[in-house]
C-alpha cells in the first residue's frame, strides 16, 4: 500500500544541486495535497534550497490546506534542547496548532489526527539509528495506518550516503525510541527508502497508505558536500554538515557519561577526552591501529558543560582523511579498547555509571556488545557480532532503493 511519485530523470548530480522532496512537490503544484486537510511533521531542517520552511511553503500554497503541525524532539521551530520534553503550542508565524511528538506522547493520538486527510513528513535525518527523527516517522506511520490517513514522505539525502551499513540489527527486548526498528546502526537509506521498507516488510504492523516524493539528482555515492544543499542544524549537537559523520563514531560511548565526546565543547562527537588521559599516548595508540581513512590528533580542551565541565582535559580529535574507506561506528569501541590498554584501572564498564548501561544497550540494540566486550576490552571479540547482519540487510533493504 505505497506509491512513489517519479518526476523526470536524474541529471548530472555533480553539476546540479539535488532537489529535495518539497521542491519536487512544489514543481508539481502540490497536486498530491490539493483538496486535502494536511498535517505536517517537521522541524527547522524542513526547508527548500532557498532555506524557506516547508511550514511556510505549504501554508502559503493556495491549493493546500495546512491545518496542523507536529513537532519531534527539539520542536517544530527548533526551540527545545536535546532530550527536553516538548509541549504543544501555537506556531507564532502561522497561528496553526502545534502538537508535540516528544512529550507525553511520541505517537500521534486519534484526537491529534482527527479530521486530517494526509500526514506529511519532512525532516532531515542523519543516517544513524539512534537519532530519533526516524522513530517519530515510524510511529506516525503506525498512527496514520490505524486512522486510515494517507502518509507522505518528502525525501531528503542521507548525509552518510547510501553505501555504508554498520552495526547489528536491533534484538527483541531492546526496541526503544533510540532503536525503534530492526535495522543496523548505520543503515544507508534515505528516510523515504526507510519508510518504504518499514511499510513493505510490515515492520510497523498494518501498512499505511504511503507515498514517497523522491528527490531528483541524488545518488548513493553522494555525501552532503556533493548535494549542493545548505546544512541546517539537525539538533543542537549536530551543527555542521560533517557532524553526521562523527555522531556514529562516538555517540554510543557518550551514553556512558564516562568521558567527554565533545558535547559541551566546540567539537561535538568529533573527539574523546578526560582529565586523566594523556593526549599523545592515546593518539599514538589509535594511529598505530592504522584505521582506514582516519587519523587521530592530540587535543587539549576544557568542556563548557556536560561531562567534566570546567576541567582541563586532553584526548584525541578524530580526523576523516578518506570517508569512502572509513568505518565509522567501530571507532568508539577501539578507543575504549586502547584506553583500557593504557589505563587498565580506568576500565570503562567498571567506572561508568551502571545506571547508564541500559541506555548503552538500547543504542547498541543488544546487551551482547557490552557483556562480550567487557570480558577483554577487545574489539575483535565483538567484531563479528557487530557486522553479522550487514549483508543480509543490504540485500533486503536494497529492494526499496529509489536511487542508484
């Protein structure tokens, strides 16, 4: 029960900027939404190439009746901090009611959807399972199916590209808002492709009436730099177009609150450090691993907030020299491995707050990663588990690819 709207052919992607779903929809005079009462799930990343908000575009379109807004984590206009609950409100610019999907409920209720004909999703994802926008999308698809409402995804690029797949599939018992679907940690799909797969494989139960408005000009080999699009802050700690590269490198480690991963400093997710580390020793240890496409540089810093706020710290900054060959998600486990070898008395699972283990496991999609790794602090002990589902997932998800 889904459709893909195709408009024209893709040209030379490196000669022309990518057209996102909202621009393709506009080029067709919003025909898909004409005569329907529309609800929109979006945030500040939902913009066109001129940085105009999808909210304003749809609100001003003469043949579109936009009647309701829905906000994910951080809110419709981006005025909520990471993890903060978002309350319902009224959008000051349009006067439209705003319903929160990151407060008392994370799934639209029947009351929220009453009177709507179609629910539109337009949010920029970052290609990593634990980033919660795709969880919002999936729960909204479920709600749309239950209320027999159409669901439209306005597609956007995956900043990580469409080739890298890393991490195990989420296991039963570890489904959560940071691991909502049985997909790998890095999954190589656009949000539109993911929605098609969730629907087609019945991962959400009853399929919804899904239509994906695809991009024009995007290819799987492209990273954000190739798209010709401006980057909009995806969340307070994903400020730059390259931030998405680093999020899967250290985000899991960051769940333990054991070391700084640059959140609270000027390099969120791009570094690892603590007051007790020796920057040169750790940089030498990491570079000795000769990880493809990566280099580690000593860094000295003092976090402004979060872990070790106000304390002089040191560690390593991660530099990506060749993105195509870099393996992103394993970096944090290798850092944990080398920290243990340098500082055996600082073993992460012996010193981290045990109360954080549950979140670490949820983000990993399993407790096997933690339990097995904690035996020897050696990535080789979990490597096969971490990558065991990659090829099967590539084959299954490939059936839903919209782009070459």
